[in-house]
C-alpha cells in the first residue's frame, strides 16, 4: 500500500499544503490553498488522485483550522488535528532554523509519516467538543467583562451609596440577577433612603420585594435604614448621578444574563458527550465546572497515559537533572491550556471550602498543606491527582459503555 502524508500549515483564510511519501520524498512542491469552496474542492479532487492511503495532518490552532478540517473530513478523507506543541518539538535536529509556511507544511508532513499509525482521526463527536470549547472561551471572555462591570458599579456605589452591595448575601438567580444589584437600581443613592421616613422606606422596600419576587423580611428595612443614616455620599443626588448608576446596572445585568444563558447551553451540549455522567459524579464538579473541564480536556482517548494528561494541563512537576545534580523542587511545566488550569484550581477551591473527608483529592491536598507546603504547591499537586483520577474514571466508564450498533 502506498502512503501519502499531507501536511497542512493553516493560516487565516489560506493554508500551505505539502505532500510527502515515505523517507520524506516530496510528491509536489508546497502550494497554497484558499479557504473557499472552490479552493477546498480543488484540494479534495487533487488528494483523491493518489493511488494509496492518504492521511492529512494539521495543527489544532485557534479557529483557523476548522474550515479545513471540517471540509476535508466531510469529503471522506482521513484528517487528524494535533497539538501544535507536538509539531513544534518534532524533528528539531538542525542548527539552522527555518520558519516559513512551506517549511512548516513539510515538517507537519514528516510528523504524519513518523506517527502514521498513531494518528487519531477527526470525528463528528469532535465537532461537539469544538463547539463546547468555543463556548468555554466565550464564557471566559464574558466573565471578565462581568467582573469589570461589577467592579465599576461598586466603584460608583462607593461615591453614591457606600457598602450597599453588602446589605444582601442572597445567591444570584438562574437568570444571573443579584439582589443587591436590583436594590441599587431602585435605591441608587443613599439619600433615596435617608430623605424619607422609615415607614415610607419600609413600604417602598416591601413593594420592591414583591415586584422582583423577593421574600420580605420585616427587620431588613430597619437594618438598611439605620445603616444608611451613617453613610456619607460623595456625588450629589441628581439626574447625572442616577444616569451613571442605572447605566452601570443595565450593563451588568445584560452581561450577567448572557453568562448564565451560555452556562446553561454549555451544560446542555456537554450532556451529549458520553463521558458526561462520569465527570459529573466527581466531587467539586458541577454544571458549571464540569462542562468547562470537558471542553478543555477534550476526548480522553487522545491520551494513552495519565502523565500525558497532566502534562497537557501543565500541572506535572518539571525535571532538572544533570550528572550528579538533581534539583529537588522544580516548577510545573505550565504547558497546555491555561483555561484548563484555571478550571482545575476552581475545582480545588471547591474541595478546600467543602472539606469532603472521604474524597482522595482533598485528603491529599490536606496532607500536603499540613506538611507546610505553600498554597500554590498543594493546589497544583491536588490538580495533578484529580486529573489522574479523572483519566482512570472516565476511561473505565467509556470502556463499559455498550457499543453502538
């Protein structure tokens, strides 16, 4: 059987393609393909002319690779998207560093030949994972905006109604709204409370609770009224100040609603993946962190060993040895996705807060903490152990699923 390795260096709107035979022989000089229907069809027709098995490899980078991988996969060709670091670290046996699209395409082709029988084919299930990963990146972006809008509103409140965000401890609602934000929308300045009688404020507060569906607590108006009497605002109670505060509230409510809608969509999409029940059964993983974890790890079958998964997350300890010297404490590699490391640390925080004594990851972290290890060290060690358990649990679960007919 004749083997043809196709290496594709993907860029925005175009790609460079190189076709190699065993021993690195070039079939055709690297050429450019535009990311258009006609360009993709021409490439498919060209690759179908080869008499033998053709395997296509490209880097799993950003969003640029998606048109190419979906089009070629839809045409029935064998396509494999690999981690760009594997390509970058491959075949670095020359002192002369050449970095061009044509050279990169040929390097990817040589990688395809070397890893021929280890290449994993892109599947329809990967499309769901890609969508989930895109959602997670959007979620991260929206959450940053949400934090910025929330900090902006609190900064304004420090000048109009200092500390009003601490009047309530109620958790946010499913639509993303929060009680203190709704309160500030109505009572946007401390004088909105102080310039009226306690009886009038109580009546307004009760009507506000009824309008927004909050439980009215008779003691709460008195508490808020007395605390407000001691506050000193900086900005005057006028139309301009009201505009600033209510605009900030509107912006925060809009982004909070978008975050919650995206969170629900992520959970719905993640539930379509086969490993979802196994992941959700792990302590510290809920409907928010579970989909984020699945999104960043992807298909666990692409890892053959636990150490590969921890290395992918960048929570594996580094090694620094030379001759008789061996460094005892080495920083983690921090390779792979920073989004995954962030999700892992959030899960570790959940474990620290809940302290489940029967959970092996928490017990491991508690042991490291009791030994006097710094915060970052025991959190990273816990993330490493969590991923090792994740690898075994998910793989075992998937292996026991009935085969689809």
